[in-house]
């Protein structure tokens, strides 16, 4: 496997007497598409927040893009991109204005923003939408734009939190084409999803249950290990063992 860009050991997060993330350990390689799955309440969102530098662990150790997750949360943010199902785009700004805004936030120069805007619009076939308000775009178009904006600064890792929720299957496939292109360029993709067919597209998958990682491997390995015909069967088998919920 490629050099590890995410590595955590015994990562734990407690809120009072409640242990949201319970001593999880795993590694993710550079350029890998890593699926991070779990039912509601499993702890995956809490774990992702720690990896993104938004929350510090209670205990454990690890690094993201060479930064210590215990002490360098702000530094981690400089090496990553992030996109959630709720988006981070401004509906009352145009496509071009959103790109320019986030390019500036990510520290790109004016020249870099101009060049990457041209490249991004061409890649998405959005040239005719430059002056369109984002609020007027179809949901699937918004998601593809949000992903492209999240990676405009060419981060080492992009975290995607249920990025394809609510869109049609064709748009989901197009979105995953963008993911594959980005991973092929060397960016690590760390993705959560509720669509088990998307888990099949990942290089490897982990499945959390009650704050712990209950399964980890390639989709083929997991299906073989659980004698399952699909990742949906694997997920359902593990989800039935859960003792807690949100």
C-alpha cells in the first residue's frame, strides 16, 4: 500500500460518561478511496470531526497529513478539503463568485484562482453557468460544484460526509467519476455514505458499530468474510449487533 496519510491508534472520544468513539485504530494510504460507514449513532461523524481537526480526542494518538491530531488541529485544516451533504456553497452568490470566495479562503493567489476556475468550469462543463446563482442550480450540479470547490486548493485529503444524499443514480455515478479522477491525481478520499452500492466503489471500507470498528477490508474481503453477496448484506449483518442509537 502507498505511504499512509492517515494513521490513528486507540482513538477515543468521550462526552462525560458516554464513549462516542471507542479505541479505534486504522490507516489510510495516499490516493486511496476509504469508505467510513456506520449506522446513525455509530460514532463515525465524531471520528471524522477529530480527523478534520474540528475536535480533539480524549485519548489515543494519530496523524493526518503528517499533523498530530492531538495538538495540531488547525494545521490539519490546511491540508484537507471538506464537503458535507448540507454543502458549504452560498446560494446567493454566482458559481464564479463561490469559486473565487473559497479559492481565497484556501489561500490561493488571484492567478491560481483564475487558472483553476477555468479548469474547474471546463471539467464540470459549467462554462455557461459562470454567472448563475448557485441557488438556481439543480441539486446534483450543486454537489459536483461543492466537491470541486472543496478540492480547488488540491488538498492531500478530502473528507466527504454523505455527499450524494438525495440525488438520482445517474448524478451519483457522475459524482463518483469525479472522486475517481481526484484519487487518481493522488488525493486521498475519505467518504461516508448511506448507499451501500457506493461502498463497492471504495478501495477499502470500515464499518463502525457502537463506537468501534467492527469490520475493515476491501469490499471483496468483507463480502467473503461475511459470506455475503453484497455490501448491503455485510452492513445489515453488523448493524443488527448495535446496542445504541442516536
